[in-house]
C-alpha cells in the first residue's frame, strides 16, 4: 500500500502517492494567497479524491512548526497561517484514517535526502532556499526535530534587519526586483540575470553571499559530511555553483561539501512518506 504524502510550502502544495520510496502519482497546486489551511487542505483533498483507497497512511510536511499535531508559522512573511491550526486532526478527518504524521517541510526533505537522495546514508544538513529558508539536520543517522535547522530565522545584532530569510529567499528576491519589474517572481529574476541584466545578477549575488556564509557557519557548528541544497532558488541553474565560488579558497578542512538535492522538489514527500512507514 502507498503512503499519501503532502508537502505544503509558501509557494506550492504538492500531493504524492509514494510506494517504496518512489513517487507514483503527483498533483501540484499553488498555495492560495487567501483563505485558511482548512480550505487549502479541503481543495487539495478534492483534487486527489481519485486516489481514495490507494493509501492507508498519510504524511504531511509543512512550512512552519508542528507541536502536538498543531501547525504554527514562525515567519508569517513566508507563510501566513494562524497559530495552532489543528493539522493532524484535520487531515485525519479529510483522509479518513488515524495514521497521520506531520513534520516540518525542510526536516522531512532532509530525511528524504539522507535516506534515499544525495546524502547516501551520510550525516547531512539540508538547506532549502525557497520562499523562505528552511533546514534539517541528520546526526548519527537521526533526524533532529522541533526548531532545529530553522536557519532562515537566524538573526544578526541589527534588530531592525529582521531574520536571515528576509534577505536571501525567493520572497526577498521578488521584493528586490519589484522596482525594476512590477510583480516579478524569483524565477523571472533568474531569467533576467541569464539575459545579462545587471540588476538581477546583483540580487542573486547578494543572496548567494549570504547562503555561502550560512554554509560556512553550519560547517563550524555541526561539521556535516555534506550540505545538501534544495528548493526552487537553491536548485535554480547556476545558484549552487555560485555558492561554491563565493566560499572562495577556504582551507580544505573548513570547506563545506555542497551537493544538489537529488530528489529535487520531491524530497519533502519522499522524506515524510519514509518517516510514516518507519512509524507504522
Ligand atoms: C520558514 C519557516 C520554516 C520553513 C522555511 C522554508 C514558516 C511558515 N516557515 O523559515 O518552518 O521550513 O521557511 O519554507 O515560518 P518554504 O515555505 O520556503 O518551503
């Protein structure tokens, strides 16, 4: 029997049927800009009603933090949801099963990459550069939970600067591009940069420098065998290579080993499905 795996991020919602770590069906929808998680989940379950009977367990990976089955945002600029939404109870009702597990999206993706992606069974830190910046940590073969890996929420001493992801992520890129191109998306910034537009190249360069510094600091804190980079921005053409270049010529012992997420945008659904299987 397959696992129904859902991944709800700041930009898109992905539903997948996962069997033996392989994605067999997918359905993707943009995360609505209005309404609430109850409505989003209802429309997602409506869209995949044809999958009924093909799964008996469910995993949900979400942007934000899960405590006792309830979902809260840490940065409302990344995803504007209410505090303490009863995620597990709602999904149990919509899916018609009590076998529901929920986790943070980047932590689930870290587990996916560790167990069947770019980690190849070695301890890793996963970083997603997407709407926000998320992360997950696998140490001694164990996935850390709770607030761990929330690198996007790191702060500097400058209280007015907000949090790190407000200066690096896809949301930030789009906001920086707005004066040049009203309504531009992060993807359009990459297109403009590829077409030789200096303003767009500067936006990407600024994001890359922050990500490189973050990777250096992560190496000193956790010394992972690998840092695996995913997310729409992290996997955009040229981004990872630019981060490698921005790391410059560090002594080899201090140099993070950067790898692209092998599962691409499926990392979260594959990871949460594997966590569900291990629990049941
Ligand atoms: C934010 C935070 C993390 C999440 C990360 C990446 C919220 C709503 N989310 O730091 O929990 O993992 O963004 O999220 O506070 P994504 O939506 O960009 O995938």
